[in-house]
C-alpha cells in the first residue's frame, strides 16, 4: 500500500538524548544510522514498570512533502523482528532491523520506527486501556560519504531551509541574527525538525524581522553548530 500515513502517526513523542523514554518504556538508540551492509541492527527496549507491557513495533518509509510535512507509507524492504512483543515488568527486549535485499543508493533512505503500547485483550485491564503509549524514532540507511547541503531563505514570515544534499539534516536550537547587530534572536529551542534529502523545511518566526535585515541562521545541525547566510528568496 502506497498511501501516505499523515500527521496522526507523527504527532508522537521524540526526545533529544541517547535514549528515548515514553511512560515507563525506554528505547535506545534514539537515532539509528545503518550502512547498506551489513544488513541488520538492534534496538533495546526496556520496560521500567513493574507491570508487563504489550507493544506493536512497525517500520514505515518516511518522506516529506510541501514545507517539510512528514508522510509515512508502508514498505517491505526493511523488516522488524519481532513485530509484537510482551515485555515483563522491569524486563528488556532486543528488536532487530533487517534489510531484506540491501542495495546501494546515491541518496540516504529514511524510515520511522513506530512503537505503540497496545491493550492485552486477555488482561482484565486491557479492555479499559484508552490512551496508548506511542513513540516515533528516525532510522536512516546510507553511507558515511553522503551528507546534507543546506541553504536558507527568508520568505513570507518564515525561514525556509532547503537540503540539496544526499543525507538528512537534523536541526535544533535555532536562532537568527540581523545584519550589523550582535543580538541573537531565538527561533526555537530543542528540536526544530528534519530536512530530508531533496526537501525543504518551513520554520515560522514568531517575531519576523524586516526582510532586508536578516543575515544569518544559526542552528545545531546533526549535533554540530553551523551558521548559514540567509539568501534572497528563490524565484
């Protein structure tokens, strides 16, 4: 099925650390980067609760549309095992990611791992569970030679970050600086978003400066601080 799975699946919790935690479940690593070969990698899931938890684990292809809107779709080139698991209280589960037929690609491939706590229908409490834990983690398949190439534009009250490279860019702790001024103006603390290869991310500004006053965009990109000159709006 090729129909995109829209924003509902991506209104999920992602934390900025080496371990993601939602409720009593912790998962590591937070961001997975796999080479095309070898063809497998491993996540560790730990249930910190004293009660057992039943989890569904899915892996979707991750794409971006206009303005960086995330879209998920079904895929079958990378599989998860086990796809469902019952983790005892204070127990752990290793989850393997397996590429069925690894193939080289000029552009990094992007996926989202979705972990959902689901009711145990055999449990007396399972039928009363109305709010399910859900977590979304990025997974990338590519080579070390692939990298992002970013350009930044200011247009219609927003910064637009364009990636013409071959790998993703993860943006966090962003701010801009006006021409001839030392003061830095915060855009957003923490995770701003991702720009996948060949895509563009739109970042609205709460306080919008005059268009000719914007000069530099600063952010942590894949963990490294980078300053980019804000270019003229593309025609």
